[in-house]
C-alpha cells in the first residue's frame, strides 16, 4: 500500500513482542540511566514491557564531577559517569526489589575489561531474578587501548562470545553511535552470540558557556540525548535492520508515541525512553497510550504489522 487508510478499530491492540527470547507485554521500557525505584510513586512498573535500572559496575563509583547535566536546544548533555553502588548492592537490594513486579528485569552491565564483563555476567546471568543482560559496550576498555569496546568489531565479537559462553539468558548489546559503520559492530555482536541490539547509546558532545568561557560540564564532555538526535538514530536503526537479523531496541530521542512508531517502522521491535522521563516521569505510559491510539486510528491490530515496514513500503508508488 502506498498510503495508510485511516479506519476505526474497536478491537484491542496486540502489543506483545519477543526480544531475543525475552517476552514483553508491550514494547516500552526505560533507557538505562533514566529510571529508578523512586519512579514507582508516579509510574506503575507492571505497565511497562521491561524495567532497566542504571548500569551496574563491579565496585561502587561516585560518578563524574559536577555539573553533570546541561540543557541544549536539541536536548540535554549528561556526564553522570556511571555512578553505581556496585554489584553486591545490586544483588542484595535492586534485584529483590523488582521481583515484586510482573515485569522482566534487564540488568545493564558496565565494566572496565572483558574479564570483568564476563565475571559480572556470570553472576547476574545466573541469578533467577534477572531476565536478560544488556552489555554497555560503549564504556572504555581500560585494559586495552582505552577506546570503547563497541568501537572495535573484533573486540565486540570476542567480548560477546565470552559472555555468551557463560550464561543462557537473553543478551543485548548496547551499541555506541560514535563509529563510522555501526553495521559492522552489529554483525560482530550477532556473530558473537548476542540475541538483540540496543541502538544506540548517547553521542559524544560538548557545550561551552560563552559568558564564563568554561565547559558547562565538570567532565568537559558528555553524551547528548533528546529529540535532536532522533533522526540520526532512526537512520542507524534502519541500517542495522538491513545488516543484521537480530531484534532491535531503539533508544534515543523518543518523546512521544509517534517517535516510537517511527523507530519501529525503521526496524525496532521495542523502544527505550530516557530524556522524556526527566521532563515527565510518567512519559513511558504516555508513549504507550499514544502507540495504542495510533494503532486504533489506522486499524492495526498487531504491533508486528508496524515493525520494519518502511523497508517494504519505500519503493511503492504514491
């Protein structure tokens, strides 16, 4: 079809998706770093497709110097620095807390070396309270050349293969956008044994105060997120969908339901919401309701009738 025919739909929408073996009741989840237990006051976690707390490090980290966040016209730049209370705190407090909800828990891992990734994945991946792992391969390899793991296809493959060898839970690689060809990293992840891909982490950015002549962030540079980067991420999702057979979780710039739909048309099976939750903590539920309204408006009964459809429709006339 060249255009969508709008029609009323009284029947319910089928929103369930399977992400690399992980069944979700709907495709909406938080982005790591933009979600925490305190949000239970404004948000019923049972209504989300998955919960994804902030990335865990093996040992506690205080994070980067302040200020850590600054607003820019296109969104926000953050340099939190993976502030973490450490793996043991996560196991004793965070994992048990989320077991009260009927929503899968995805544990996001950040590490300084391949060996540390493997060690943490072994512990978390074999914990019955953890339903899937997201590897934050955007963090620097401190035992290597200092570059992010996800900037090197060979390193990505080796890391993924080693983690895959010690756990059977669904394994998602969170890709960095700061590469020349993201398709190469996606394929390396797939060949290494990843079950899905999160596309993408934040873009390296910087903001300078023109009155003080100093960087806005205490760590000088940070990662930009928000609506300004969404078109770039839609392009990356489109490219990864063409290159890899793995399911995609879109991440970056989702502010409303149509943003999520756009990513799904490009190839994402699920989406993460981050910056929008800083503006409105219940934003994820708004996005979900707007997806339902969109599906009803266009007579779409199953969310899978949206996923990747631009790849089939783009060459039709009209």
